[in-house]
C-alpha cells in the first residue's frame, strides 16, 4: 500500500530553493493494486518512483509506504522497509564487477538468507528470465536487453510487497516485454503492489489497467 | 567451475573493495607506521630498563669518604692505634642493614681519577680521601643516623647516597619514555589518518555500488562492515610487516645498548668470535630485548588492525549519513 497526501519534492542544495520535481501529490494505491505511471519525459515519473523507493524523502506532505510513515521514520527503520520494495531502474544499476548470478543474489545476501536457498531462488529466477546460460557473465558481457532482464530478476527475486519499475521494457523485444508483463501480473496476483512507469503506449493498451498520469510534477489523472 | 566461485559468500566482494582499497599502498604505509611504532616502543622499554638497572644498583650502594684516611685517631685507653679509615670500616661493618664494606685501594682510586688527574700511578699531589664502597641489604640503615654516628666517631667523614644522581637520571629516562609514548600516539594518529584517507578514496570510487546496495536495503552496518573487514586485513598485514622489519634493527640497537643495561650482555660481544656458539649467541641476543618489547611487538599488528577497523567503521558510517 502506498499513500501520498500533499507530497512535494524539491531538489536543491540545503539553504537554496531548488526546483520542484513533484507538487502536491495525493493518491492511494491499495495493497495488491496495479498502476501504470504515465507522462512525458520530465513529468516526474522517475522522481515519484525514487520517492516510493525511499531514495529521497519528501520535502512536503505525508508519504506512507507499506504502512510506514516515511517522513517520520528514523533512518534505521528504512533498510528493512527497502528490502520489501523491488525496483527496476531505467539504467539497470547493476554492479559491474559482479556476475549476473551475484547481482541477482545481492538482495537475498543483504537480507541474510541462507546460501542454499539463495542458489535455488537465483538459479530459478535467471532461468525464468532466459539467462540460465549467462549466470557467470558480467554486465559488460551482456546485451542491453539481457542486462534489463538481470535487473528485473534482481527486483523480484526477494518477492517484494511493492514492485516499482521504471521503463522496464525499454530494451526488450516484444516477446520479452510480454513475458515481463506476465511476470508483473503474476507478482500482482500473488499480492504485490505493482507500479510501472512506461512510455510504451501499445504495451499499456494491450494490458489495460488503472493509471496515474503526471504532468510537470503534478498528478493530472488517476483512474 | 566458475559458478562455484560465485556461490562462495565468504569471498563475496559486492562493493568491489579488493580493487577500491588496493593491497599495496595502504599496507606499505601502515608497515612504515608500525616500524616507527616499534622503534618508539623500544625506546620506551629501553629507558624503563635503564631506570630499573640504575635504581637497583644505586639504591643498594653508598659511598663513604674518609678524609686523611691513614691518620691515626686519638687513642682511647690502652687499645692499639687505629687509623681513621679502619675505624670507619669497623663502624660500618657493625651497622645493621649493611652487607658488604670494601675500601678502594689507592690504585682503584687513581683509576677513578685518571680522566681528571692523568695517569699518576697511584701518587698524586692532592691528598686523596679514603673511599669505602658500601653494599646495602634489605631496607638499609637510616642514612641520617649513620651520618651522625660516622661524624661522631670519625670527624670529617661524608656519607653519600647515589639517590640524587639516580633521581636525575631517572627523570631523564622517564621523559625519554614520555617522548616515546607521545611518538607512539602520533604514529597511531597518522596511521588512522592514512586509513581514513584510503577509506574515503574507496568510498568515492565505489559511490555507485554503495548507493545500489543501500537501495537494496543494506544497513549502514553492512556497508561499513565490508569496508572495515578490508581495512582491518590490510592494516593488520601492514602492521605485521612493519613489526617483522623492526626485529633485526631492534636486536642491533639492543646489543649496542646492552652494556648500559645488563652485565650479562657484555659477554655477548667476545662470544661473537666463537661461531660454534652462534645459536647460544642468538638466544643471548634475543634475551637482550626487554621483555615488554616481546609483548609490544606482537601487539603491533593487532593494534594496526584495530585502528583499521575502528577508523573504517567511523569513516564509512559518517559518510553514509548523506544517504537517506
């Protein structure tokens, strides 16, 4: 569950007024809900995802993610909350010196899962995204689409309660994009809240669902 | 098999610190610091040993000077004529707390004065006093009472304790020791600064990786622990190398200083000619190092590792505060 009340986000150095990336956002995505996050480039989609991923804290308003008031939570409470959130970044953000296997295993190792379970889950996940044979490849040895699939595998391997994705199909062909949508819907069906930012109007049209539309940092449509 | 490598979490280097905190520069710098620390430790231990040696020697000895030693004392009754020196010796021998009394011969006295009066083969123009070396046992006699009794029996006798000299030498040695400890503290501070700079460099080299791991829910403790583990290893290795490098230097210094500290070590130098006894000589040389140094040297790598651990933890944790 994600709830925003009058949330604003301003980037800028301390003491200087910065530019408003997001203004006065108020909406609720219920537990187990699905939302497309739509809007032109620069509308604030990535900023909103960063907020919900706890990479930044709101400058104004109240943000509640998975039952925790982010503005009031202490810094020490956030790592546990972050482990319940999966995020697929537009630029993948894989660790370049680790193999595909180790990149996907990373969230499980951070969470301190037993190594036997990690091996089983990661192998299964990589097989599912079609990278069983590239497990030991480093990101630089993988194509853009393969890197994106590693990033997706890393985001979902820990079975997050909230799954955020920033243009997750940007580097995928239609077949892979369809497989990804099946995966996201399956996660959603199992109870995860899923929010997907996308430009891809045909994909959105093929998988109709509720959406949030941003323009210049404001929410202009929620339906 | 390659996949087996990726499944070994003990060597799992998620932040790529094996390259970001390299294994050359940091251990080399810490080794240099540990070497200096070993020298400072040796200085401190050496000064302490000298204080002990002087105090043990001097606290157990007195010098008594008797002017005109061969002059007879005025006779009392029918007894034989007694010289002033003999009377002083008799009195000292009968004093409780004195275990040994020996008058220096004229030759010994001349030898003592040779640096100032030249080689006069025992005859000088100056009237020399009689000098008595007194060895004390246990708590020793009451010096003021002894002086008073000597003065009454043999007027013009001086009882001199070595305490004042030893006190001054001890103060000198203690200040040397304080300097050594100060040097040790400065070395530790510089080592911490070196580790902090290296850790900061590692942090900025791995900023992206740290942000990614942080975003995946890693706690500050997890990230700081990765850095601290690496810094502890590198600093510990550096400390070990520095301590090992200092051993031959310290042994050389110890054999130079040995005559000032212990009587047994003087034997070590002539024994050097006898190669058959080289093992014994080695053992003897090793024994010339003060025992506290044998505790201090192994403590250096441990201390270096500890400085690495604490510095890296503090540096990384304070840096991480910039992340939400």
